[in-house]
C-alpha cells in the first residue's frame, strides 16, 4: 500500500508543470465543493426541522395573534416562521389602517408571503450554482490536463529512438491522474447538487402549501369578522 502511495506521489511530482497546476486546481475545487456540501447539508436539515416544528405549533390550539407576537420577538427566523410573520404583519397593518375590503386584505398578505418565500428559496439555493459548475467543468479540466500531459510525453519520447513500454507508461500515468482528480471533484458535486435540489423543491412546495393554507384561514377569519361587523351595525342603527 505504501509503495502505491509513494509511486503516485512520485508521478504527481514528476508530471508536467501545467498538469500539476491542473491537479492543484482540481484539488482546490474538490475541497471547496465539500465545504459547500457540508454547509448546505446542515442548513437544509435545520430549515426542514424548523418548518416541521413550526407547523406543529401552527396547527396546534394557538391563537394567530398570540402566535404572531411570540415569533415576532425572536431574533432569528427562517422559512415558514418568516413567511407567517410577514403575512400576518401585512394583514394586521392593513387592518389598523382601516382597510375593510376582504380582497385587498388577502391580496396584500399573500403578496408579502410570496416575496418572503422567494427570498427564503434564494437562501436555500445559495452556493448550489457553484456545485453545479464544479460538477460540470471538473471532468473537462481533468481531461485537458491529461491531453496536455500525454502530448508532452509523446513529444519527449519522439527524440528517443527505441521507446519502450517502461518509458511510455509513467508519463501517461501522470497525465491520467488529472482525469481521475477531475472525476473525484465532479462526482460528489453532481450527486449532492441533485440531492439538495430535490430537498429544496420539497421545502418550496411546503412553503407554498402553507401560504395557500394560511390565506384560506385569513379568508375565513376576515369573512367572519365582516359578517360580525355587519350584524353589529344592523343591531345598532
């Protein structure tokens, strides 16, 4: 095992300078992609857990105004928490301004929640384009290093009259390491990009479903309030 590691190290050290530069670039890209993978993984898991916890509280026996004030006091909100606070805040502000039209109230609240939802999705997708880029270009960068290394090896061997397999194999092996590093960088990036994109789509659907459900609740509450106001006005001419 040690002999293999030493021989691979020697191959890298003996490679063409440009090929070594390509290898270094691919190693940096691989490290960067893994940093994104761990960071996004923790963040998406946290958002998923907080969304589940919020829905458990929201669908419990808690009055909306009380729930709003409890979350409004928190210093850091994410996902559904932000969407709920934004929607209810806009709804309450319009009520305080004397808006009575149900459609205007619901449309304002709905728009506020949609804007907040779009911003939350942008946060979820942060750094994912970098993963997609690494996954797309790394194999080609590695292939470029391989082609350049093989080309340089054959140019060097052209000056030798009797080239043997022992002379040809090491330079080609050096060049092929670049392709291997390109795949090492690309495969995890593509795999986790697809995985995280699926998770983000599920969270986005969860957010949008909540917006529709919360709008339905506000619609019902607004209609009830309007009917109560009309009945009170009729009983006190």
